[in-house]
């Protein structure tokens, strides 16, 4: 009886570990999206579109970047339908945004 309980506990612990690793991967993708949004907002505020393009090229695969301007504010929204590890796993919609005030030229 102890062997069965030990086997089930081991399988349960392994399942929890896999789920935690998957969640950590999703959180890391969200952090990358936020870094991308912040970096693009900073470069756009400076008026440096070349540097903004370089920052945008480092975004996670499949992420979409939307740039909006309202008076002297620059709004960046990065969205991603995250499917870490496998396409058959459920997707997680991630959104990161940043706002910067344009620097005077």
C-alpha cells in the first residue's frame, strides 16, 4: 500500500512541477512583452524610429505592437496569444502597455 501511495504522490509532484514551469514560461513571456513596450515607448518619445524598430525586432514571436499618439503622449500596446511549449495547449492572451511623453526636439 505504501508503494502505491508513493507512486501517486510522485506523479502528483511531477504534475505540479510541470504546471509551475508552464506558468513561469507564461510570466517570462509577459515580462518580455512589457520590456518591449517600455523600450519602444522610450525610443518613440525620443523620436528615434530606427532604435524603436530594433527594440521591436526583439519582441516574442507572434507578438503584435500597436503605436498610438495622443498630443504629446505615446502609447504602446504589445499583445500576444501565448502558446508556450505546444500548439495544442490552451492559449493565454497577454497584453503589455507603456506610455511615454514625447521629448521636445
